[in-house]
C-alpha cells in the first residue's frame, strides 16, 4: 500500500468519526416548543422567549363575573342631535310652550327636539295665552325653521291655535269652578305697549344705541305704527353696519332709522364671523322680513351682501 493510499484512508476514518459524534446530539435535541415527552424524555423544555409579539396578548375580561357567558354589547356613543335644514316649513305641529333661560321653547308633542321660538307677534300672543308656559296649553302651530350655531329656531307664521279650544279658550277641568275671565289678548296691529304682566319674566330691556341723524327730506317712520315697522313688512337692500349689544346683534341703518335686532339664522352667523361680532368696520346690504315683538323690531335676513371698501364712497 502506497503512502497516498494510507493518507486517504486516515482522512476518511476521521470524517466518519466526526459525523458519528454529531448525529447523536442532533437526534436528542427537541424542536423549539416541544416537551421532553415528545422527544422521548420526561423533562419539559421551556418555550423560547419571543418578547412582544402577536403571542403576547392580554386575557379576555368577562363582562359579568357571575355570568361569564353573557354576550358583549357594543358601547353606545351619544350622537349629536340632527338639525333640520334652514328654510324647512312645519305645518300644524302640536306642542307646548316652555320658558327657560329668557327664551321660549316649542316642545313638540311628538317628542322631537324642542326649538327656540323667534320673536314675533304670534309668539307674543301665544305667550300671553299660556302665561309664558305657566298654563298647560297645547298649541297647533306652523312656521319656518332656521339654523344658527348648532341650534334650530322656529319662526311662527300665524297665530298658533289652542288644541281643543276656540279662540284661545280651553275647557275647564271636570268638577272645577269657573274662575275669573282672563284678559283677552290684543290682536290688532296697533297693540298698546306691553304691561308688566305681559313682559317676559326676568328679561332686561335692550338698550339700543342712538340712531344717526336722519337725512333731510326723509321720514324714517313712514308707513310705521308707533315708531315701529309692522309685522311682516319686507325691507329691500338696506345698507348699514352691525353692532353687538349684550347677546344680540343689531343692524344700524345708514339712513338713521331705528336699529333692528337681527334674528338668528345662517346669514346672521356668517355676518358675525365676517365682522367679528361688530368689531370690524364693515358695511352690509341686507334684505329681510320684519317681526314685531313687545315693542321692538326684529329682522330675519333673506339676503346679505358685503359692501367692499372701494364702493363705500361711490
């Protein structure tokens, strides 16, 4: 046997010994996550630490410890109230009048969200009949819905009728003695100034700024009664500025007419944003419908135009 043959046999024998030493260790090592019983041993092998993985979950907590099989229900989230769009008309809706925070609300019998009643002659007469909600009277009313800063407002178009009564009368309760007659509500356009009994409770009078001088040859009170515009009169393309007094926004006419209180709606909201509630010196051209309520005029705007600075002196 030559020298190279003996060397080859030695190398082969060493390789065989190395393979024989590795195979037993591989056969005895269990796979990851297996127990020793699976590998033929009685000892347990811990699972490898995988850290923060999908396997590291929190236990499911029971809804009711006494009833672990009780089904889980989705959490109820309070939804924001749905507002009616501006301009929607309501017809013959039944409800009552409630007084809260210096405002009169129309509480629908159907359970809809109450609406703030806008100042007008029909509202004044309904308040007189119900004594600002102190009498439990159900009215049938129609009107136009307005939207202002996340709330709905209702402008009554006609005098609301008392449900089950005639002309504002309601039948007395069974077995009750008829009381003294209530003073009839005045319904003419020339109503006398409101008395203390007719005045809303805890309502402070609105102080209006002095009007500008009246231009020569113009009578700002033409067609008005007692210095007020009549209920339902429409003003077209009147120019002026806005002023904030308390919680109300006034429109100050350039002509010097007595200012009017602007009623809440989308156009008023836009006007207040543009003028920063009257802090910015801006002029507007407005049109709208006049309402009369307890000796004051209110304007529901139907048109709003900003007069540019370049056009002010033309």
